[in-house]
């Protein structure tokens, strides 16, 4: 028997677990309840990593929106994710194809990442219609303004069954990330506390600093990196740093 291939998985942070619970809640909900949910926070809190983990666990279709996403491109991307390689037709025809495919498997949720890019556009109502007519769950992921953007579309907003804010990392999450990212190198308590404080628990910035911990360990040969060895408070990546350009 072949051994399963090992793959890199996100550390089981609280946001990862919370999103997995959200997916389970939506999939197992009473069919008479609305099927929309929202997962939101400022940038860098690990929402996309949570979504990818949840998508793999629950066989979800995963779509990522962008600045130039349109109704047609959104529906085409959903159809490709559902197994139709070359979607064609009008927006109405594409929408009906999406609904038809999702009706066959209403326990397969649809995850729309970076949904803040479309939440202020009228065609966001497509997500409400797809969920209503197929019975499937649609989970929108976006930045902290997502709930406010959706307020403009009452038929969408009042069908959101679950509103889940992602939370900043705490000390327990930090320890999990450090164990996952630092390859056996221990982060001393003073450095761990300083990184958490300076980054305000932003997962992405914590990961950047943990990469520096690994580099420092390689350079110094140390198995434990404290704040002084790291370079002090000033070495912590907490916000972008820019140097003024020198005039020619």
C-alpha cells in the first residue's frame, strides 16, 4: 500500500479551526435557513490559509476574486472549479449552469475569497441567488469592511446566517506558528512577546519575523533566539520601513 504523500499544512491556529467549524455549521444547517456566511478581518490574519484548509477538508469549491472580477468572470471561475473546463453562454446561462451543478451536491460549499472586491457591486446578488436556488452554502471571505459593504444589498445582507470575524494571533497561536516555521529553533519568551506586541497579532507579519528567526539561528548557530540575539526591538518587522531617496 502506498504511503500518503506528506504536504505542508497550516498550523492549527484558532482562525483555521474557527473557519472549519463555520463550514461544518453551514453544511449541516437546517435547509430552511439561509446559506450565506461571512468571514472577515483586516489583511494578514490568515483568512486565505484558513479557507484553503477548510476547502480541502470539506471538498469546497474555492474562488478568489480580484479588482477586475465581473459577473461573467466570477461565474466562469465557479464553473471551472465545479468541473466545466470551458464555460460559455450569457451571464444568465452561466448562472443557471452553476445552480444546476450545485443542486447535484448541495453539501459542497462554495468559498468566495477576497469578496470585498465584489461586495459593493450589484452582481454580488448572484451569490445569494446561487445559494437560494441550489441549497448550497456560500461563504464570503474579505477584509474588515465586508459587512458594511454588504449592507447596501439587503437581500444579500439579511441572508448571511453566520458572521465570523477572524482574530489576531495570541500566545498559543504564536507558539504553534513558531513550531511550524522555525525548524526546531526555540523563540525565547522575551522575543515572542515583543513580536506579538509589535505586530499586533498579525499572522503574516509574525511569519515574516519567524523567517528572520530562522536566518539568525543559521548565522549564529543558536538553538534559542532571544530578543537581544534577534537584534532588539528595532529588528522586528512591524510595519513597512522606507528610506528617503537620495537626490542625484
